[in-house]
C-alpha cells in the first residue's frame, strides 16, 4: 500500500484523535466519570493508540518515511460538551482553551513516539450530530473563533508548525468553508479546506478554490461508491497532485482512497481489478458508509474497456483538460481502479 515502487504508493494517512465511527468502543484521550472535569488535562494519554495505531504508523513510515500524517477529532471529551456524552452535542466555550491544549498534547505525544503530525482538521464533520457514535457540531462562527483565539495561539506558544485545515465535511454546504476562509481573524491561520463526498456536488470544491486560490483543497473522506452523488466529471484534488491517502482507526486500517494521478504506471496488481464491495452496485444495497461487505464478490465496471491502470503521467497529461485524475478506492489492502469515462459513468 505505501511502498512507492512496488505498491500503491499512498502518501498521506489520516487518523482519528480518539474514537471514530470505526472504533470498537467510544473513547477520547481524557475520559472522566460523569460530573468530573480536567481543565489541566492531568489524565490526558494517547496510550490506547499504542495498541494498534502507533505500531501501524511506525511500520508505514519504515516503508516510506515521506508519508505525511493528518489527524481529525470526532469528538471532544464528554465533560467538555453540551451533551455530556461523546455522541452529539457541541463544545462548550468555557473549554475552548482546554480543547486547544488537547490538540497540543496530542501532537507532542505523537512526536515523542517518532511520528510527526503534519496537519489537523478542527473537527470531523462539524455539521453532523449522531448520538450513536462520537460526533460534535461546530458552526462556522464557532470554528473561526476557536481557531483564531485558541488553537492557533496554542500551536504558536508550543512552537508547533502543524498545519490547520478547516471544515472537513460534505460538498453540500460550501458557505461554511467560505465563511471560514473569509474570516479576517481565522482565515489566515488555515492552510486549506477538507471535504467529504457524501452529499452535494464536487463543483463546490472549485467554487471555494476560485475564491481562495492560495488555500489547499483536500478530499479527506470518500467511500461507498460514486453512484447518486455527483454526475459529470469527478475530480479529486489533494493538497498536492499525485497524493494518496489512507485512514487508520483504533482497530487498524479502516478505509483507504487514492487521490490524484500516479506519476508512473500502476503496478500490475492494480490493473483491471474490480470495484470495491462497498459500492452499492456490488452489494445490492445502499452505500455501506465505510466498511466493505464481507463475502460479496465485487462487480466489474460498466465499461470494462475503459477500466485499467490508475494512469501514467503521459496519459494524464493527454487527458488533463477533460479528465485529469483517476479514481481509486482501496479497502483493507485491495484496490479498484477506473479511468476516464468509466469513473464518470458511476
């Protein structure tokens, strides 16, 4: 997966800060009994990540030391939230400073383990609330205030160069990232915007990028196939062309997606492979959100003559005006690749 010569050459890994909707149980790095608080983060610890996440990251970096690590929180500790639990609720303003220090402690703890966190997003899916797994809502104004008054100053005081990325949610509300980048206080601290593909149209990325061309665009989450999401050309743009990302959860790798176009031909094991079992046409069900469906044989693309390798640099240059990128989705080490019209027909 991460070997740039013999494998897929994934170059970016996204990890959750605490539990995500993939985790076997709900937790953060500073959980307390109901009614207790910890403003100084005296009980903060990332030791749980030493079970799976840290060892896997170390193995990845041993294969390719240039892989970059991005982190996203699904929820603050329950004692910081209006709901008093990890599922749902929002961050109480009185805990903004503690939440910023939580980020600082996390980045430092990983650095002590030999892992550099190059970027963080402020909140995973800040417009989504679900009581069944860790979620936390943050409006554009709340994100901007937290970034400008707490998070960025905390990073500066700790002499951390970790990039701050905003939004980290779907295409359907482009006004939120526009408000973030347009905020006079917070916008200057943001290096880019992160997107998810589950709702809306991919053109939202272009609209925001046209207004703020100096800011990077990241597609940090996309799974379940493209059917019913966005028609026409589908362009995935990472922070840099040719970057690919993977996600790791509490139980190890969860879902991986390749973004952009390879600078060389794809390895043989990537060529002509079928689409993932998490695609609705492969399973016969709606999008399975993230996890592949066990025991279901993947379906082949509708236009097999267009299916093939992820695309060489020469091919990408020829198709740049109309079809810049290929789309590859990987699930637990298996990849499915389509190019050109096959990708658009989904």
